[in-house]
C-alpha cells in the first residue's frame, strides 16, 4: 500500500487510503442492509422418508379476529398478514371463545412424494372449521355445529388432505371458532400412517367401550337378581362416564348421532354434570357415608349440588371453559371420605382409593392441557383417562363384590349367632318342661299317698262303726279329731295345688328370673330385635302401604323392605317399643317385670333394677299398663298367655306418632 501511495499526489493518496479502508466496512453494511430471501421460520418440511410430523406451535402462525368478520382475502392482505404471530408466543388454547382464530401453515415438500399427506386437528369440539387449500380451490366448511356429512372424511377428528407440489412451499389457512377453550394441536400424517393409526386407535377404543359394556351388563344383571341398589347406582355411573368419553373423543358424534349436532353440543355440556351427580350418588352409598360419617355426608351433598349449579351456569351462560375446576372440590371431599371410612374399618374403601389414583393422575394431565401446558401431551397422557377408567371400573366392580360378600358373611355370622341363641333357648325350654314333668309326678305321687291314707282311715272308721253306740263320746271326740285332720289335709292339699300352680306359672312366665338370667336369654340389642321381628311377622310379612307379601332386608338391622313399593318398616315400628329412648334389652326386662307382677311393680324399684331415671321408668310403666289393659279387653285374651304379647301393642300410638313411624321407616 505504501508503494502505491508513494506515486500519487498527497490529496489523492488521502482519498485512496480512505476508500481502501472504508470499502470492507461498506461491503458489510450493504450485506447487512440488503434483503435476504430466507425461508419462513414456520415452514413445515416433509419428504418421502417421513411418515408423520407433529405441528409444533413454532411452525404455525395465529391471528385473532375478535370481530369474526375477516375473510381469506383480508388476512392475506399485508396489513393483517403482518399481525400473524408465531404459535409458540401464544397460548395453545383459544382464550377468547367468541373470537375467530386464523391459523397459517406453510408446508414444503422436498422431492417427489409417494403418498398423500393429511392434516388432523385433534380437538373435535371446534364449532366451526374452514380449511382453505393452497391451490385456491373451494374451502372445506365443517365443525361440531354441522352434521358429520359435511366432513370429507367421516372421522371423529377433523381431517383435511394437503395437495403438495414437489419443492414448493404452500400456504394453508384455517379459520377456527369455538364456544369453549379448544386447542390448536394437530399432526401431519401420510395415508399409510393414518390407516395404521385408525386400526390401532379404533381397536383400543373398541376394547375400552367393550369393557364398559361388559361391566354395565354384568352389574345390571346382579342388580336384577339381587336387588341391591348399589349395583344400579354403579351402572348409572359407568353409563355417564361412557357418555362423557364418547362426547370427548367424538365417537358418539361419529356413530350414534352424526346428524344431530345440537344433541352433540347438549351431551358435551350435560354429560360432565351427569357424571358428577352419578359419581357422588354411587360413591356415597358405596362408602356408607350417611352411617359412617353422618356429620360429613351433608357437606358432601351440599358441595356437589353447588358444583352442579356452577357447571350449569358455566355451560348455559358463561362458557368460560374452566368448568372442570368445579370437579376438584367434591372429588377431593369424596376421596377424603373414602380415606376416613377406610381408617374406620371398611376394608373395601381401600379399593376405592386405589381405583382413583390413576384417575387423579389422568385428571392432572387433562388440567395441564386445559391450561395450555403441553409439555406432557402425548398419546399416553391423552388416553390415560381411558386406561385409568378401565382400571377403576374393574377394581370398583371387584370392590363391590367384596362389599356384598362382606355383607353376606356378616349375615351368615348373625344367623349362626341367632341359631346358637335359639338352641340355648330350646335347651332352657326343655329343662323347664322336665321340671314341670317332675313336679307333675310329685303331685301325682302325693295325691296317691293321700288317697291311700283316706282309704285306710275310711276302713278304720268302718271297723269302729260297730262300737259307735258304746263309744259315742269317744266317737264324737274321734270325729272332731278326724274333722280337724280332714281340714288340715284339705288345707295342705289346697296349698300344695296352689304352690304347684305358682311353680307352673312361674316357670312358664319365668317370674323368678333376674336381669342377669334374663340377659342370658336376650344378651344384646340384636337378639332382642331378632326376637321382636320374628314375633311381629310370625304370621308372614305384608306391606302396610301396598299389601305386597315379598320383601328384602332393609338398611337398618332386621328391618324389611317391600320389593314392590320400596317401603321400609323397622322391627320396632308399630310396637310398644317404638320411640323407646333407652336400650331395648332394658325395655324387654321392664315389660317382663311389670307384666309378671300384674302391674304391681313400682317405678322406684324399676329405676333401681334398670339403672334409669325414675321419670323415664314411670312413663314407660304407664305405657305398659295401658297396653295390659287393652290386652285384657281383647276378645282373644288368655290368662295364661306370655308377656311377649304386650310387645306387639301399637294401639296407643297417636296419629302423629304413627305418621312419624311411617316417615322413619321410609327414610330408612
């Protein structure tokens, strides 16, 4: 450079040096400022060796149209085309359900393609979908608001064919509208990949719905054969879940109601509400929360009803897309109730907890998708709810069988206990009969001896009749003595007969039995209810409302439920022990004492024996005395009848008490 500059004038040398130094800088500026023709960042590239391609949010652009009036020409105009934003800078859900969203996809085919490519939109709840091909042909207009016949491919998701040209980048537009927060998730697939995908997907879904159908038929048959209402509630729960799944995956719209888009929208909005109701309806009875958690069960019902009201408001008016939050609180409360019931000894509750672990995990994945977080979104997480529900259905069916088996085992144990008690009672009765036979033998022996003595004395009198004249005085004395002896004998005979009668009556009525011996005959409340139920329905069962004669066991111990009108009557209803405020075994013993003492048993003594308040004993003794009076006036009254006839007295019930008894049996 110095050699060249040395031959130039000073001013030209300065300019030449300036140009020499600034030329690289100017070239760099020109290169930076010159327009560079680069491919768009959202271009999707496919080639012959590729079979499917997930449409990543960074590969498409989104334009929100709040007015919903823009056309394809409008969005292609430079003013609106510049407003398209990459999908990865926006949520993957429609945050404003009232707006229209334009999606722009740029697809480039490298080399010649041997198969056709298709675009599949995963969300089947888009109300309106307009697909504009790149070749300018007529757009495809479909959506969940239109019949299935508007789709070129009768598939549960939205499927569009992409006519691609080799080595050309073609731009496709989709106009989407929805009343809920639906997603933009989609995938590009070839024909062969679609065929394999259809075969696998429909095979798995067919197996899934087949399992649900088997469980519905199986539990429905059990309900028809056994009559246990829990099976019917479980069938309703499984059917509502099936309805939810069919509305979510689009199979219901594809196969069951393809020409009824209004019905499809109604089922989509109403099936989650029905699911919440049937789930709480089934879970509360399966866990017996009304008996095991009486203070917690009303809160569950109240929260469920409030959540249902919130879901209705969101489905009818708000359409916010956040209705799934209304499920969390009642679901957590029921899950906590299952944990509490399991802690309190119900072994089948552990199956309920186990069955809903996978459901809870799948619900977490669903909430993440609803929030637009697609980090864990894949085929396994999308269909995890189906797999979780299959596990839940199988486990809950087994748990339901375990519960019924437990009830059956408890019934068998109770029957065995009752048989033992009846055997013991029979042994006591046999001992009493033996004692009575022994007393009768003693009585006969004594009568024979007395007859012998009388005969012997008569013979002596006959022998002395010859000397009656000579021994008149002695005979008078002898006659007086004989009269005294006869009176004593007659008195002894009368006392003996009275004592024998008292022994017989005491043995029949068990008058000498104390509370300890009485407790051996009726050891607990269950034994008393068993005896009272057998006594009450000794001549057969007949419903008080409809007269039907067939029944099944009610929820309360030893109650009976009419199989025709479902009217439930407890063992104590319409008896003397209705609305009794102290233990039933003490009530039995009180009736026994008052009856065997013919009403002459003071309330003070009754209070001491039963360890109860005197006022309570006095009120109950008055009730028993009134029942005894009514029994004596009955045409079939027998002096030697047992005290248990008093237990069935229901004549003293006031009309309002009878109504209360009927209402109590209905609630049971």
